[in-house]
C-alpha cells in the first residue's frame, strides 16, 4: 500500500518531502496523522503513538528515537475507572 511504502522509505532514512514528491498517488495516512495530531492537541487528549509518528513525519525525528521514546514512557492506566 502507499502508506506502507512511505513507512518503509522513512525507515530507510528518506525524507517525507522526497518520498511524497515522487509518488503519483496520495498516501492518506500522512495527512490523517497531521489531522489526528492537531485534534488531539485541541482536545487535550494524550496520544503518544500518534505524537511520535507526527514527529517522525513532520519534525524530522528518527524512527529509532520515536520508538525509544515510546518504549521509555512511564506506564499509566489507560482505562481509569
């Protein structure tokens, strides 16, 4: 899929702009990530995976660093009752 190809190429170190400029079709996950990230900020909802994907795509954070950030997070109860 287009989204998978973007992910593979990001993982190989290519820059998003270079990937997108060479594609004939849109990888809808890229703009969806931006929309979800923006909405989570507006609604003050913590979405750590989305935040890291956003940073990889739009803030030039390496995938390795994003994974380490996610894996190093303090455990929290995600279903407070």
